[in-house]
């Protein structure tokens, strides 16, 4: 849908009152009219996003802020513009922001109505940056967090918040949701980013070795200990210690870890000297840890100590809108390692967007890599994907969630190559349309697809 511009072709000059208003804000700020045109923006915006004010005035906000060719709401994103103009009330939401240099930022946008002297209502928009999305080409990293969906951005906002604190953090999420990446994000955005970052996978430690691994040992403390060894806690001094799958920590070690968290003191195995550690602890689990507490499998006092702040990492089925971006990122990574260019056809992408993922991003990655191996020309299409689905493990199964009960067309059985297509997809779209009272925009957002894709699917299935 194109939005007519009454003054198209003429650069809109900011009103003096508006320019005074925007410069009164320390954060990036702009004024937008009902046709999505930028009427004024401040110097803070120019500096933050490398934008020339003379070139931005009169252009659409979604062109300048998001590199879109149409309003954000038509791209499946939450848009404060409509909320403000329809309800005349302030509205805050999370957005992915892109500047003219191609950099991507995760931001919180707060918009509110402005009543001008001429009786017209305008929109004032303040932008609070959460963080800039890492560019692997600049950072040298091969793995980074990727996403634009509301669920993903809400998680990023929480991670940014906890990164600036020093209290222990518990990351909760299913296998493959990126808990290690989230822990590294917290570390990289904390005031300890120049200090050590040490990772301990609790699932790989036997009960006999876990104490030595965490606290270290003195020479001769047990058979085979020919020298003194520093433990992971000692190596993380001043920095961050990431305990992955904390729920697997043996019961005998839980009490000793609690003491370290409470006092900051510990002793090496076989040692008598009390050592101290200044360490920020981040833990992760794919278990329902509180259920383990109730079943006396995990100490309640340790749970409260490590879960001062808790961040939930959404499963991939909760952020379907991110699948195209994730797939592109994963294939780009594969292309760099194999020096061969891999691409997805529209059909293949549609199939991927309509699957459920018990293994989350890791499962998506495995499908893409397996399907790419069967591609002769670099294109990944339906035949290669179906083959990858057939060869996937047949035992992966998730327990039924509330989402699945509401949408019985979504199955967790990865052995079924025809999952979520045809009749099942038609039923799901119809169910969500009913839940959203026929709103195409809200239905598309709930399904994690664009409004254009939704209309195409509705036409295919004869839905109204």
C-alpha cells in the first residue's frame, strides 16, 4: 500500500517550534506527521545514526530509521505511529533501527502525541538505544545474536539491563536457544568485558572432578595431581564465570558453590589457604529449575542466590519472524567456511518458517547444513530440505505447550517432512485470525510473517 504525499517533491522545512522541541531532548528525537514524514530531528539523532538532517526532512520515518519501503506495521513490526494517531495516547515498543551506514541497532521507541498551534496532531518520537547489533565483519566473531522479532528484542532489552548490574543472572531456555551467546552478550556489555570470561559446562564434569575443576587443587591432593592447578573460579578473577546447565551440578557441589557466592571465599582441593574471588556468575539451564527444587534435586537457597535476575530465552517457534534472518546468517557463515555461495528458494524458506523446532536454532542450523550438502548449484529448495528432515533424529520430542494446545496443527515430531503445511497451516491461520478478530496486521505479527505473505496464504487457502 502506497501512502500519498500531498507535498511530494518539496522538502518539508521543520517548524521553528518543532526544532526547539527536538533539541530539548538529550536522546535522539524526531517529530513525524500523519503521513509518516519526518518534520524535525535533533543533533543527537544526527550524531548517533550518521544522518544528515537536510536529507532526512520530508522523507518517511521508515525509510530513514528502518530501511523499509513501507510502514513498519506492514512489515509485521509493532508501530507506534498508528497507536498514537488512532488513540491519541503515548506508546512504547521495541524496534530494530538501521542507520545510513548500514549498522543495525536494537532500540526502544517511545512516541507521544504533540498538539500544535495549527490544531494538527503530530508524533514525537524518542529513541533509547539498547545496543548495536554486532557486525562479525568488524568484530572478527563468527557467531553473534541475530533477530528482529518482538520476543527477541524483549530478550535483548532484558540482557542489556542485567549486563549493567553485578548480581548473579539465570538464563532459562530450551536446548539450542543460544544461552551461551546470551551469556557472552552480558559479559561483552558489562563493565567486566576487559577481564576474563570463563565457561564451565556442568554436564561434562564428573562428580569426582567437578570440585577440582571449579576450585582447583594443590599438588598431591589426590592420585595423579602432580602439580598445583588453578580452578575456573580463580581463573575468572575480576571477570565473569558462566556455568552452563547449572541444573546438572552434583548435590555435593551445590553447597560449596553457594558458599562461594555468599562469601566470595573458597579453598583449592587439598589446600588450607582461604582464597577470595571477585567473580560475576551467570548460570544457564534448560530445565524447569524450580521443579527440581520442589523435587529436592536442587537446593532452594542456591536457586534464589543464582536467580537474582532471570532472563527467559524464547524458543524459535516463539520468534518465527526471525527465521529468514537466521537462515540467511547461518548460510552466510556456511558460505564463508566452504567458499561456496548458498541461497534459499522462496519455497524452502516458507517450509522452514512453518516448522516447529524442538532443537531451536541449533536444529535450524542442522537442517540448513544438511540440505546445503545435497545442493548441486548452491540453491537450497524443497527436495533438499525434505531429505534433511528425513535424516534428522527421530526421537526428538517436546512436551505439549500451551501454544501447541491452542494450535493443534503444530507438531513437534521432526520425523514428519510434511509438518505444518497444507491443511494444518490453513487451520492455524484461521485460528489466529479468529483470535485477532480478523485483523490482518495483528495476525501476521502473531504468525511472525509479513502482511503480504499472510494475504498470499489466505488467498491460497480461500480464507477471508
